[in-house]
């Protein structure tokens, strides 16, 4: 709801009432436009921040996947070193058995 003035004087003629109606509609439209512009700016700023954060998360995820792949390879090599020579891997019996030269630990 909106008003024109303080209510102590009101438009009496049809022309005056139409001018008052036009001013009320223009006032509501102006306030709505300012509010919509502010909301749009806020949404755009949050979307930019989310996009930047998503890129960082994507890069970090790729780095972690590469690290996991390297660790899996190291674990496979360690399992091959620790398994007695010629004994197949029970988890993957089709995998070829690699006989690694055992070294004695340094003291």
C-alpha cells in the first residue's frame, strides 16, 4: 500500500487522482527496480565466488587423484617386495608375479 503526501490534503478531481495514481505506481516501480538491481548484483557476486571456489576444488581433486594413483603404485611395489618369491597375489591371481631382489636392511 502506498500514499501520496501526509493525508491532510487529498486529490479531489479525476485528473488529480490520476496524477496521484501515476506517482504511486512510479514510486513502487522505482523502489522495485532498485531492489531488483541490488538483488541481482548480490546473486552475481555470490555466483562468481562459487565459481572461483569450484575451480580450486577441481584442481585440488585432480592433485589428490594423482597422489592416490602414485600411492597405489608404491603399495603394489611394496607388496611385490614383501611377498615371498613366486607366490601369486591372492587379491589378483591373474597379475604376473614379479620376483624382486631382496635387499637386507641397513643397521
